[in-house]
């Protein structure tokens, strides 16, 4: 299982500090983008990422919790994103989103909020991201309902032959990450459990728990 730290910040200075704190601990970093439509509040302007020095080796995974995610693809490309994941609840055309991302040579993903049923999955989808709790800035507990959705995705893969990865984001810590791994999750996205306290120690603990 891969562990990817997530950055969910309204303030760019705090986001920058968090990114610099983990840049030597991980290759991938997820940037959460909220525009105030899908969830209350707004994150910092995505384009500001290009103002951070010394992060050229980071692979950016962008999670778009925004109105019509396909309209943000160019912004993601501008900061040299490697993967773009959009919330299905905010899309008018899931297939067009995936195709547009793939056409510019990036990995494409679809994200489902905790209460959203899994629907059509385009063939070229690289990752399905399941939120482990309601999306947004407000911290909420991990919802075990996600385990049923993981089983659903595994069944879809078996029945269709699709080859997408399964990711989970929200409420993941060293206590529940091993269960996610055992259920077949490929990527665990971790925010609060990484940045609450000593970042380096937290990442080590989470990665150790994911391997045991």
C-alpha cells in the first residue's frame, strides 16, 4: 500500500510549510482543491504552487472538489500535475472528464463522497478515490461504510476487467490503515494524521502500520 500525504488548506503559507515539511518524506503529495460549491470554504489558489522552490521532484495528485472539475484541468496541468481526481457529484460528463485528463497525458481519477453510490466507471480511469467521511474542512470521524464500497469496487474490477487503483481519503490513521490494506486498498491518503505533531515521526508510524 502507498501512503500519500494530503494538503487541505485555505492559507497558502500554511500549505507551503506543510509541503516543505514532507518533501523529503514522500514522492507524491495530494493537493485538495475546494471552491465553495461542493463544500463550504475555499482552498488557496492552486497556481501558487509554482512559487514554491525545491519541490521539482514532487508528483502532484490533485483532488478537485469543485464545480465542473474538467474546467480546472488546465490549472492542474499548469502546475505540472501527474494525476487529477474529480468529484463525480460535480461533473456533467464523467467520460469527458476522464478523456480530457488522459488526452494531456495525465492519470485520471474519480472521487465519490461517502454517501455517493458508485456508478459508471470509464475504461481509462486510473484510480477510484473513496472518501472515508464527508468531504470538507470540518474534521469528522472515519465512516466504516467505506468498507462496503471497497468490496463493491473489487467486485466491479473482477466482473469488468478494469484495472483502476482503489484509494481512500479521510480519517485514516495508524489504527485503521492496516484494515484498509487488508481489504485491498492501493493508496491511503492521510492529512490530519500526518500534520498533527511531528511530521516525520507520523509518516514513519503510518507507513509502518500499513506494512504490518
